[in-house]
C-alpha cells in the first residue's frame, strides 16, 4: 500500500523544524511495523522537502529514511486507473488545489502530512467539485494506529445493529 504526500503541508514553508522531522521518523518506524514503506510524492515536492531536511544539522541521519520512504512520482499503476476521475473534477482544500489528498480519497488510502498543529488531525476535509470528502491523514503515531489497520484489513469489523427485517436485507 502506498501513502500519498500532502503537498499542502509544506506549502509556503522554507524550512522544517527538528520536532517535525523527529515525529516524521517516529511515524515512519510505526508504518514499517505494518509493512507500509512508500509515500508517493511529486518530483517538485520531493526536491523541496529534501532541501528542507538537508538544511538541518543532523540531516545525514535522516537521509536513509528519506530515500527509502518518499518516492516520486505520484503516478503508479493504481493512480493511472483512476486518473479520469481525478482530472474530471476540481479537488480543493480550503481553496487550494490538492493532489495528494485527492489521490488518498480516490484510492481509499491515506495522506502523509508533515507535522504541524494545523495538520495534526486524523481526517482532512476536501471538496470534490462542491461535495465534501474526507481523506485519512497520517501526521503522528496515533494516526497510524487509527488508519493503517483499517486500510490493510487488520482491524476487526465493527458490527452495526439495524432494525431491518431479514427479508428486507439484500447482499450485494
């Protein structure tokens, strides 16, 4: 399973702080426990994020993690299958066009955001044209344990009670 990078989490930033990188590495280690090893990122964002990390004093320690986790381009076989649905609509978050968030919704995956207080939420609302959708967001460890077991089918199914009679139920 691939995650998709939330390019809006580095929009208008020139650098990244030490705590954000530390949290990113912790999240990566947690993702590895579930065999999630790839985050798809655009080439431009990959270069920008790498430059931001390279400016840090201990960047050498982070580079191996960085090169093993972030992969460009966004396009993969699963993305190509859904590209008509992507290109046929306007995908925005708070007025900004978004790619990673849209791909996470289209492919029933999750988006990876660089830690900040504004991105430290488990779901991010995006608009597909004028209708609301929610992308799973992974920013901190708690988000990994919330989303990844469900996405990988490791979580137990939740039983829901309803008042429908058995003859009204249909299996599809």
